[in-house]
């Protein structure tokens, strides 16, 4: 899960309109993080692969929680990081100097990750060099190791995030060169066309480039930045809409109305999510080995991107506050969102240790038991990580 997208900012009450960054976004992050944890619990407890679970529609739903959580985090990253760049591109506003930008990204991800990596080595007894010490320490391990998930399994998403962090200034700089000295309407058109181009490139990458590489390399190519360009681009489109709206300009009526109807957004997003579940379960239950074929992957990436986009739309664009905003921005969810990076880094390590000490029946109750144990412990580790590592590290940024 890519949730180390940006450092916590100043928070205001979730019912405040025109907020700089609402606690609702922390709540969104919390829900995405919990979705990933629940997904991994279904596998670690044995429920997902049991005779009953493997044929369960419920497990199929939970089995897509992980992908959906990652989609939400990548869309959120695109939204949060592109906002300051798009202000410069559209309105010649100020932006963070690049050295400061990279410094904060580095301090946000690496210190907490390194501590978690030490915890992983201690708990599992795995030698650091098993995945290549340099690769593990720099989060480039999948480029140097034959293992698909060396070290902390979920850290693959952090590698994608880092690649996006590096890509963003170059992409934004290219757009700025194209847009400077042009009318603002032409600028926004250029930006939106470029974002559509990223989505198209993602599907070309999945459909043409990945199948052309040797079979033993395909999974690595599939789990690389270009595959997820569509999700990041969705968040970047949200950033364009948000900055456009906050500049005092009027959004297209359809977008403004949709943003003001979070229940409609979430309902349509849920339908997109369930379409993925239904398609996959139909193929899997019929014994089709191609349930995650190239075409299926393209469909899943598109539908889950739509689901994540609609999940975030009401929270990212200022509109009327609703009960849904109040729920997502509630203190418990906002708190979990603040500490979610630590939860993400530590929850699989906690699962590994739990399985050494406890038995979990491979059924629904065993799955619930693991969730009930892992979530509180991971939250404790997340809080410690935030207070003792992440927050002090970010304070070092100039």
C-alpha cells in the first residue's frame, strides 16, 4: 500500500468548508490502510485459501480490498503531490523548491521504513542480504533480487511511490514549458490531455509492453510505475479540479454536483468495485486460469481506479459538508490515518510473529480473530512509529 504519500499537514474540523486539508483525507487514508490489513489477514489466517473460503464471494470481496486500498493511496498521492505543481502550471503560483520537495519525500519514507526493516529481520531471522542489502535499504530490491516480494512484502508499493516522486517534477516541468505564456483555458486543456495520455500509456504498458518481456520478468514489469499511471493520473485530475475551484473559477456543473453528492459518488464507486469482484469470481469459480489475464488486469485497473477516484472526489473538492464527511473525518479514523504509514509497514511483521505463537482456524472466525488482534497491535506500532520516528524525521526538513 502506498500510503507514505505526503506528510501530515495542519488539520481542521472535518465539517469546515474551504479547508486547506481536511481531516476527511486522514479518514480516507485510514479506511484504505484498514482495507489492506483486512485483506492480508484473510490470507495469513488461511481463510482465503481454505476449501470454503476459496469459493466464497465474501472472500472475493475481501480479496479486492488490498488492491482497492492501494488504488486509494495512489490516487491520494497524485492528488496531494500534484496540487502545488499544478498551481504553478495553471496560475504561475509558487511551488516548493525541488531540494526541499525531495528532502521531505525522503524523510517521510525512509527513516520509518529502515526501522521496520530492522524489525522484519529480527522477527523473521532473515538475513538482510537475502534480497540484496542495497536493494532492501533503498527500496529498489525487486530490481536486484529474484524474489518478487523480498523483505517487507508490502514495500513494493513504496518503490512505486518513490518512482512517482521522481517522475512528478519532470512531468510537471514538461507541462509548465508547454503551458507558459498561454491562456489559462489552454493550459488546463493541455494538462488534462496529458493526464489522459498517462492513462493510455498505462494500458499500452499492460497490454503490449509487459507481455513482450520474458515470462520470468513480467510480474516485475507489471508491478512498476507505468502500470499505475492511471491511478496517479486520476488523483492528479482531482488536483486540477481542486486548484481550479479554489482559484474562484467554476467547475463543470456535472463535476460540482457529483462532488456535492458523496453518497452517489460512493455508490457508483461501489458498483465499479463490485464489477471487478463479479468478473474475477466468475472466471475463478469456473476454473479459468486467466482470471488475471492482460485484459482482466486492464479492466481491474480501470474499474478500481474509477472506484478510488469516486471514493475521494467528495473529500478532495470543497463542497457542502455531509454526515459522510463527518464520519470519514471522525477523530478515530483521522487518528488512524495519521499513523497509517506505521500500520502499513508493521502489520505483516506482526502477523508473522503471531503465527509463531498462535493458531488461527482457516474459517471466518479465525479470520476475525486475526483482524481483532492485528489491528490494535499494528495501531500501537503505528503510533510509536509516528511519534518517535516519522514526526521527528520530518522536523529535520528545512
